[in-house]
């Protein structure tokens, strides 16, 4: 089984042994597919987050609900990811988008890892001239359909009953200004789930674009209470929270759970309390 994050050096040595997945996606509406076709790691297939890693958005379920397991398996199989394949995924955002695919595959028992440093690390070593352009022709394979394991998930009812002192530790992976309620660009209300602590997932990556050392990540998580309580991670829509869960595993701590609906579901639910400020 691959570790949750692999180094650029490991990837360079083993690239031909894995399926490489480009999972670029942008909140500002830019096209991840267009970015992929403009330049990607040679052989990398493009995984469309909206098509295969999320069900359609609804007010009841949030902006990026988990997809039907059969849709997930069909979509990835069509891209050439099959049973027995190991997947290394990357993006150009510190791994916070590609981690969604990695977490989903690992949650149902498939072998997957995040490329540390992503596209930038590849370009730094090989140069932009080594990028491949245009679409990648996939060779379809069969990927078994496996249900999302209930023990890896939390729902709206559970997180609405959690508090700072009881239940799981709620970790809000969003930027501090969204956690505090200073700014909310997309969801129904500003603020955070009462009792949640803020550990922005982008802070798990250093200025060099690489993840912080496992021992540093472990210290940050434990300082927030993760060593004593089970972690439930959420973000705006359940995508970047997966990066928090990957970082938690990389730090050597017990696996946490994902709240898939995240803030987009919670904020849209009438009557639930919202906390603001630090």
C-alpha cells in the first residue's frame, strides 16, 4: 500500500508503475481540463472533479456531495484506473484538490497517494518543456464498485450535536477569514460550526510547495486536540477537507472522518447555530 503522500524522487523512480491523475479544479471557474490540456505530466489522465468525484450540488446535500459509488467506479474505470492499479494524483494547489481523489480511493481500499509538490515539483525538476499537451487517450479498465464506508463519514446530525467538549473534534479546513465569518464568497451563511477548531489545510504545505514534515504536522494536529479525540474534517464543500485527512494520516495519527456536506450543507440548514470570530 502506498503511503498517503509520495515524494517527487519516489515518483520519478516509480512513475511507470502507477496511473498518474491530474485533478486540477478551480473555485474561480477556470477550467481544470483546459489547464490539463495546456500542459500536464506525461501520461496523466484528467479526472473531472465535478463529473466523477462529486454528485450534483443541492441545498440539502451541499456543493460537492460524494457521488454514487457506481458513478465513481465507472468514471475512473473509463479513465484507465482499474482494480489493482496504484494511483498518484496531483494538482497545482498544494494537493488540496487532488487529495479528494486520493482520500476517496483509499477509503474504499484502493491504492492511491498524493504527489508532494504536485505539478510545480515536476516542472522544477524536468522543466516546462517536459510537459505533455493535449488530451490523453485512456485505456478503459474495470474498477469495482464499493460503497462509501460509514465508519469514514460523519453526517449533519452528528456535527450539529458536537461541541467543544464532547463528541469528535471538528476541524474546519477553510481559510481563517471564512472560519471567522469575515468573508463568505459562496455559501449561505458566514462563520463556522460551533465548537470547531480552525486548521487551514493550505498551512499543511510549506513555502516550498512541499508538505510539512510528518512530525511537524503531528505536533500541529495534537496541539488542536487530535491526539485525544477523533477528528471529523470539514471545509466549504467537502473537497479540501480530504487534504486534512490525508495530512492527518501522513502525520501518523488515527484516521479521521469526512463530513461530506461540510459548510455548504450546514450553512444552508435552517435553524442551526453559527459561530463567528476566533
